[in-house]
């Protein structure tokens, strides 16, 4: 498979996963908006941001998205660096090759009998 096709496939998979996650979060926020808004209002009150419109805007537009993006990056990075999964795939390939070799040797030994 050419590198551009692999890149396109990986990008498509990533876009599909991200779209599903965004859709799931959007649906969850829509149905839980009363609780989400109550929690945010309580947090703003606790931090003393009520009545400070620029501070609320900064928290809502900069701070919260940066924290969310950092969390998303950490999860994706951990998932992509997961070595045991790669080792499992390599082990499966090696096992498949061993099975093929065994079948070939069985065929050759049967034909020589």
C-alpha cells in the first residue's frame, strides 16, 4: 500500500473517531445541559468570576478548551504509543508465518510418503 493511501486511511479513521466523539459529547451536553450549566455556574461563583465578564470569557474561551485539548492530546498520545498492541500484532504475524511453514512442511512430508 503506498504511503499516501496509508495516510489517507489513517486520517479517515481519525476523522471518523473524532466526529463520533464530538457527536457523543454534543448529544450528552444537550441532554445534560441543565446539570452542566448549574455546575459551570457553581464553579464560576466559587472562583469569584460572577460579574467579571472578561474573566468569564477568558475562562470559557481559553482556559477550559486548553484543558480539554490537553486531555484529548494525552489520551490520543497514550493510545498511539501503546507498545503492547504493536507487539501483539507482530506476535500474531509471526504465529501466522509459523503455521504456514508447518502446513508447508506437512504437505511436503505427506507427498514424500
